[in-house]
C-alpha cells in the first residue's frame, strides 16, 4: 500500500492534465435508484496537495458530506460546478466498474472515505470516469453468474450465482437461490432457501435457518408458510428440541447434564435422571416412578389394572394391600 500511496501523491503533484489523476474520496455511500444500487462514488481532485489534503481530512473527520447541488436528471456531466473554486473539482458518479448499476457479474471495490484513489478517464470524456487504483478499501462485492450450457433455455434452468459482500466488520455470501450466509463478530447465520419457480418477483421463502450467537446455537425448520415446524436450541449446558404445529409446541425434549425431559402437549411427561425416572400423565394424577432409594411407585387417580395371560407374582419382605 505504501508504494501505491507514493505513486498517487506523485501523480497528484503533477500540473499537467493526464488521463489518470489522483483524487480523494469524499462520498462512498452506495445509493439505490429505482430499486437498483448505483455503484459509483464522489471524488475531489486537489491542486495544492498538502494544504488542501489536510483541510479535506478535517472536513471528513467532522462527518463531511458533500453540500453540492444535485444535478438534473438530464445533466450528463458529473462535475459539480459548486466545487470549482480554488482549483478544487469534485466529480460525481465515478464508476467502480464498467457500468454503474449492472452487477450481474463482476468485482466491485468500494474505497474508504477520505482515501486516495487513481481516477482514469474513459475515451477522454470527463463525465466518464472510473476508479483504477485504490489505497484503502472499505468493502468488496464479488458476484459470479453461472453460465448456461450451450443451447440451454432460460426457462428451464434456475439462475445460479455466487455473491460475496464483505468488509472489516461483516461477511455476507449468497449462492443462487439455495442459501445465504451472514457473519459478524457476534453472530453466524445461514438460511437455506426454497428455489424460486417461474416468478422472479416472488418473495424468497426460507426452508431452514441456523443461527449462532455467543455460545447459543439455534436451528429452525419451517413449513411452506414459513412457520416453524421444529426448533433446536443448544448452549454449553442445555439442548432443547421442539416439534410444533400451527406454532404450538406438540413435543419438547430437554437435555442437560442432570436430566432428560420429554413433554407431549396435553399428554405425558417423562423425566430421566441419574438415580431415578418417572412418567406422569393426566396433569400428574397418574404416575410411575422408579427411584434408586425408594423403589417403584405407582400412583393413580382412578383404577390400576393388571392384565396378564400368565400368573402375577407379588413378593417382598412384607406386602401391604389396603
């Protein structure tokens, strides 16, 4: 980066007009127009590099935003006329790739606000500029479309692409209509998607989702209406698995190092621990428990029936029947 910086400063100090010149990025916010992102930035060319650079950095450190007047829709020039004083010229819509808003494929590098860049002129037309070299980078976007096979029809094949968008804080990745990933320092998220059929404008439905947040892992499986069908939650101490119907829990399993609990909605509950286990139903009025110290206990709010095709034996040091 230091060598690039030296080249940029050398070009910036030249008085003669060149097809490539040095400038400073004054606005790198990617804007959206008619639902499409415009991958272009605003830069300022400086005449007196030393003094003007220091002044500009002070402006940028104070959350500098261009106060230039927006150009009219039919104005093809991207030079801001309000910035021509004192040999300061500000250029808008400086491209980050060959076209501003066509991102079907390609590499887009977004320069850091206040950083030096090299700006090149296309066909010697001052309104057609692109960033040809960077000194500092804010984020990178890469998108690769899969080429269709020869003689293949667009109607018969789903669009496939690989897209990565990352900076110092986040990492986002998409693989066609199959899955997308988001990563930051606190969270890891993966969404597995239902491929779109014929309508490209239809919303993308989620089939399942994995989310990891600070030692907590969440897994969710969804139905066609994107309502949870099953969920998994795990941390360092516990593992919970639930099955749902109409967003109501029908079966839940909870595990930790102490015990395992299985609950059926409006049904029975089974609890297994190191030295004992129990099954309860009907609101706890019916219970079978096995305890290492107290033995086997049967509890019922109604009848207890023993039906055997063979003999029934009850034995012990003492037998009490009330």
